[in-house]
């Protein structure tokens, strides 16, 4: 079937689902995606696979599958659209079921996804039904739920404005849409090369004020392949065009909501931009070159000028501070400190300046960037700074933590102890736990704690994050990470004994957001490779 064909829809009396699978040059994964849709059972009346003029044999592969599966039809686009929107629109035009949902060629639907969504949609007469999406990192398999707060329990939302947090979930793939609802409101994706097409589509859906049902069931598995030779359009954030595409999509989404008089949703979208998109890109700024930083700062500043005071006040404090700093300075500045504020959890590194009236501010020359909220913020949200020094050695590994004062708040709370967890990044499992007591260094307004880690007991090599929970005398606590301190003897590889591997190479390092983390590699083979790399660097 060619994309220009247009059959007459034939909606059956029994509610069923059309799954629209889109793909381009993804022969390695599209088979798994289609099979995961077909495996959903009789609730799926048809699967429409739209091949966006692939050159790797994806189209032929889909035709072979369709020859043996009557529920599968294939649409071969004659030209590549350049994005995800147009192929999905092709699928919507051909859908003959009561409901439609979308699936990307490199993702899968978990078993029971369609049944869970369809049951909730029918039970609550919902025009849009949404469920939990999980991001699965490959090849590790570690899963992170996407927007879990929205899907903690089943609920019905009679109007999106009653649940402004709905704008946080900009995905289109974890939702079931009534076909007649999309057609009645002419809701489609932006055509052509439009990177963040989900943003605009979701805004159009919310602007139409659908009755929505939310279910805690897992309904979509989003595969994240960061090591892929070709990153997905949204994961490739290295160029300024990606940021501009995000700005354009967000601006269009807010405009759609405002045109529909959905002011609460528009405000929620802007505050989420400050807390999510702005923080994510800001903590990567020092990975980019000077030209990118300047251009990013200029374009971001211009966009933020369209926000009003209420948009900023509605946002969580770290994103609010990042945005106000960008507005206050015509050129990029304080990027290392900015990166730490943008981290999750946020860390505010010294110096801690005050305005002449004593109000906490970002710096003496930028008193308009007020930090007065820090005087009243709950302890569990305070962006305390903890410097971390990890010193692996054959005699044992010491983690030294230095907690900074923050406008008198830390001393008032009374630091007592810190729980340290060594967490395997790939699986999220806790490998070691330690607790250490803080001791005051009164002359420096700091507190120090030292924990002893046993790297020789680590079973699997890989990357570990270091997570902290600070406990205070007033009963409060703060979850934090440590700022990686640079200096002589720090952040260098060290060979340590290993009970399992004989020898383990331990490498403390700073993450993109400046947090202290640890990489390990096993055995003599790892040591030889390190020696070779060092020799090569010396040679060059």
C-alpha cells in the first residue's frame, strides 16, 4: 500500500485498537516492535507499519511479516518525511479501529499493555487513556519509570486543567486515543522534520479538553541506546539545532494551550520547561564549545524573556535560579556553578554572597538573582553542597565528605551523620552502605565525615554512583550527591585488590553534572590497557 492510498474507515462495534508502528532504516529492531504489537492479542484489530522510505531493507522485512500475518498492513512512503510526525499521520488516516496508539520501531509494547489501556478507556468512557512508560537503558536493561507521579494510582481526569501536571508527560506513545476524538478535533502531528513532534501533538490533545483515564500499568518500553552508532533525534543534543527545535516545539505548545484558553496548562508547561529542559541542557553546557555556549545562551535568553513572573514562581527553585541567571547576564558566565545548580539533586557551590541588606544573592554583581528562598526552604529541598574526595588504595578506600554552610541553615539544622550508598548504575542496585558521623570544622564553617569503602568486595565491574543522605539534629534529612573535587592525587586510576578478579582498576571521576562517581575495570587485562593508553598519550 502506498501512502497516497486512503481507505474508508470502518469502525467495528466492539472496541478494538490500531497500533501504528513507524520506522526508518531500523531493520535491526522493527521486527521486535511489530511482534510486540501483534502479541497483544485480539484487542489489536490491526497493526499499520509505516516505513518512511527506508534504504536498509526494512520495507521488505515488513512485507515478509505481513504475508504471514493478516492483521499487519504496510505503508511504504515514496519519500522520506524527515521526522516522526508524517508517518504517524499516515497511520491515523488509515486506522479502522475505535482506538489508536503509537509505537516506534526501536521500542516495544509489554505484554498486556493494550488490554490495560482498552479496559480503562471503556470503563471510564475516556477519550484519552494513559499508562506508565519505562525507559530501559540498553544493553544493561536498567529501567526508570517516566513521570511515575502521574501514574501512581488509577484515576479519571474530567478536564486536563484539573491536573496541570499532565503537561509533564509529553510522550504520545504511552497513550490510547479514541480515533473519532482525534478526527473530530483534526488533531495531527506536525509534518516534516520536526524533532519534538510529541510536544505539539500532546498540546493539541490537551487543548481539546479530553476526558482522560490514567492507569498505573506498564504500557510502553522506551529503549534508550546511548551507545548506538546513530542516536535518535531527541537524544542527539550535541548541536544547537536540537536546542532550537526544542524551543520551537515548546513555544508552539504553549501557544496552542493559550489559544484554547488553557492558561493553567500553559503556565504549567513553562514552569516544567524551567525545571526539566533548561536544567538538562544547562548542566551539559561545559561539554560544548564556546560558540555553542554563546549561541545557546542568546537564544535561551530571548525565549525566557517571554515568560512572566508567575511562570518563574511556579517552577521549582533550581530551574528558577538557572533561568533568572541567564536573563540577568548577557553572556555565559559561572558555568561550573550553574551546572551544579542544574544537577539532580541541586548543589549550590560557594561563594555565598549577600546583598547590602543581607539578602542571599547569586553574586555581588548580580544582586537581582535573589536566593532569598534559601532562608525558608525545607531542609530536604535545600541545595547543600558536599565536596567529595574518593581515594582508592590497596590499603582501603576512603571517601572524605566536606559539607558547606549555607546562609546559616546547615548550622541551625545541626549535621549529625551521613549515609553513603554505592549504587550500580546499570541495574540500580545498592552494592555497599556505610554511615559516618560529621565533625565540625568551626573555623571554616564546614563539617567533615569519612567513610571507608571496600572496593575489593565489588562483584561486577562497571560504573557506580555515590548517593548520600544527610541527617540533622532537628530530625530533617537531605538526599544529595557529592561534588567531585579536582586536585593532586584525585580522580586518577588506582589498582586495588579484588576478591573476585584478583586486581581491580578503580577510577573516580566527575559526571557531566559534576557529581562524584566511580568506574571499575577488572584484572590484569584492564591494567595493561590503561598502561598502553597512558603510553600513547605520552608519546603524542
